[in-house]
């Protein structure tokens, strides 16, 4: 993507130098077009400064791509929400993007049990990762929904585990996405009297909280990101 700025100076060299300072680039990183050559005038009267256009190749960052995509998507959804995108790194040192949607009437963007928010996150991830060599993890949130949902899921996990231990019988939870199942598995991974595993296929895949450790060594992550 080509971008350009215009700059002026007493002469062409000064105009180019001013543009390079503003861009933080060197002469061999840009292309220069002389728009107007300097003229000294008569005794300094009527002098005209030099004007140049300096072009350079601009590589859009993943954060900028995500922001542009989300702005377009939110506009199509009829929402005035603003996406605030922060680029960071995960525990493996790889790039990840955290997006927080701010504004009014965010409930419509969250949806029932976060389904709309998950769809927005999925579409953003697809748009950014398409053609990429490495997959970039993207998290989209609004009104701290995900943190609140995680706490709610943990509370549910502990409650179900207590019932399983009390009645000594397995219990199957409602269908959940891979992230929510992961929260349940992680919350109960240190419980000595229960184990967890997933069953079924998407979108009706569920977590089973089982009494005892009989299934402890089974593979839990069959097709999930759990």
C-alpha cells in the first residue's frame, strides 16, 4: 500500500529532509516527486519555497487491519460501537490481538450467551488470518462479558462437581463452545473425586463431569481447544 505526504522547504533538499524527519525514514526508503521548484524572487521578494511529495510503501499492521474490518462490520450491523484494538504477545511469544468494543447498547453485540460476540470474533479472526503463515489469536470482548462469563462458568463447574460427588453419578452440562468447555475442564482439573471429558459433536458438544477418576487418562482434547 502506497502512502505519501507533502512537504515544503527553502529548496528541494530541505523539503525532502523535512519529509524524511516527519516519516522517520531514510532517502532510499522513499520515492520523491518535485511538485514545485523553489524560486528566490527579486531581492527576496516573491520567493517561492520548494514543494515535494514523498511516497513510501506502507505495511498495514494486523491491529490496523482488525480495526478497519471491525469498523466496517459494526457499521453494517447498525452499531455505533468503537473497536479498541491492542496488539500483544501470548505465553509463546506470538502476536495476539485483544479487542474491546465500547459504546452504547452493546447487548445486541454480545447476544444470547455471547453468541453474537463469538461470531464477531470468529469473522475477525478469519479476516485477519486469511493468507497468514502463522495464526494470530484474536479475542473480542464488550462490557467485560468474557470475564463475567468465565466466573459464571467456574461457579457452575464447582456446583456441578459438588452434586456429582454427593450423588456419585455423572452429570452432563448444556452445549458449550470450545472456550467455555475449556473453562469447565480447567476449573475441575485438580478435583480429586471427579474428572471431565467432552462428548458429542459441534454445535452440541457438551462437558461430562464424571464421578471418580476412571476417565482421567482419556484424551479430553479430541477436536477441542480444551
